[in-house]
C-alpha cells in the first residue's frame, strides 16, 4: 500500500509526547489517591495497559456463552412472522434452512481472514512495520473507546424510558461487546504493540463514563461515537480493514439514537440550555482536541492530515449535538471557526510554509458506501 505521507514537525511531536506522559502520570496518580481516600477515582474497571477488563480475558466464558449466543441468536421475523418485526437480512432468510447465524456472509469472511495466516501475510505485504504500528495506534484509540462504550451503554439502559428505547440500548450494549472483542482480535493480528490509553483518551472517556443521567447520551452516542464513525469511515478502505465498514454501519445507528429518543421524550428547555450543562458538554470534548495532536504523526504515516481529520470529527460531533438538543457553551456557528483558527495557529507554529485551511470543511470519510451511510445520518444530499 502506497501512502502519500504528510509532513509534520518532529520537535512538536516530541513536546506532545513528553506532555502526554506527564499528564498521564498526573491523572492516574490523582485517581489512585482519590480511590484510596474513598473518593471517586477511576470509574472504569478496565486495564488499558493489557487491553483487557479487570479480571483478565475470560476466554473460556466468552467461548461458552458469547460465541454460542451469537450462533443461536433467534430472530422474531422467522419465529413469529405474524408480528411486525423485520430483523432478518436477506442472507439470514436464505440460510435459515441450514443453521441460525448472527453474522452476515461478509462478517464471516472477515473473521476467517483475521484467523488465517494468510491475513497476517497480507498485512506484511501491504504495510511496513511503521505503517502497521501507526494503524494500530490509531485504531487502539477507538478500541479502548469501545470498552468504555460497552460500560456506558449498559448504564444508559437504566436511564431511558419505553420498551423500544431499552431494546435499542440493549442492542447497542450487544454491539459494543462485539466491537470490542472483534477489534481487539483484529489489532492483535498486526503483531505490533498495542498502546495503552493516552492521557487524553483517559480524560475524555472517564469524563463520559462519569457523566450524569442522559448526559451520557451526549458523551457516548454523540462525542465518542462521532469519533468512531469518522475513524472507521476513514480506514475501512485500507487493505485488510474492510470489516470496519460493518463497524461504521453500527456506529451510524448509535449516533442517530439520541435524536430518535428525544423525538419521543424531548428534553426540557432548561435541560438543553442551562449554562452548567452547556459547559460540562464542552469540557467533555476538550481532551479529544489534544488526541488529534497526539495522533498527528501516526495519521501522517498513512497519508492523513490530523487536522483535516479533527475538523471532520468536530463538524460531525457538533452537528449531532445540536440536532439532539445538546447545546454547548458556545454555539456551533462560533465554536467551529474558533477551533479552525486554533488548528491553523498550531500548524503555523509547527509546519513550515503552512497556509490557512478550512479544516472544519474537510471530510475524512472515504468510500462510496461509507459516504452514503453518513449522508443519511447527517441529512446531506
């Protein structure tokens, strides 16, 4: 795979890495001290260094229950066709005479490729070791995010009203579990180290997990899923990563859930507009801005400008927030131009000959199918 590398500042990258290491030690130490003092420290029982939840892999349980549940998942459309459910794909309807399957043929093929030596050979053929490490560094950011998505969506189950909303959140919990275990297996196939969470991810995701009530909807289904949608849409065209198209499709449904829910159960004007909530929402996404800088070198390695990617994410996240009624301290029309100037200011300091760019107008999603999915999500022509 030939990438058109993006030029970045090595000095700026060294400064960011040093700042990140210092911040990581600071926030983790502070949370350990809070926990020992009986205060709320780190909430997630998740070991990001080992890329596992506390307690280890539990592969025996996973194979006996999670994998078996997928094989035997029943569909209401087949078992009770007189009801209104339409939860079967054409492939599933065709395969019912053989065996019940949860995964589509495309998913099955992707999982087989992951497990085969030929898949690792494909990765070695298509990417240098540095490129493989860059891809793993980028995807692990959302890999750790999937762990938190699993935790947060499970908590949100207790916050929503109606059978339909609980059914939708139950499926999101199920899909986040699938995303976490499948993406982890995918990343391990690259045979390069999987990094811990950066300090910026840690602050971002812990902030989402600790949010109150339906504010978790903003943090998870708008902010985190907005980042995930953009990452999967950007990388799904790369050799060996075609399965990310299916992740992208799941995330598109997750980002639409708050809007659907609030159509049925609207937030009050106070919930939308009160200054404390608007500030908390803005504060929740601020660490994600540093994550853009943290990933700059890795994104550049695969031919992506980190600030074009960041602009694309921010356009989508602020759109989803405004559509759902999750207003932030600054309106979208003010916030995006300010962030665009901040991105350009950083680039002027670190990139020789930088010319001003409209980063917030960039779209990092590639691929006809992925763009069609996002056009539906964002109401674009």
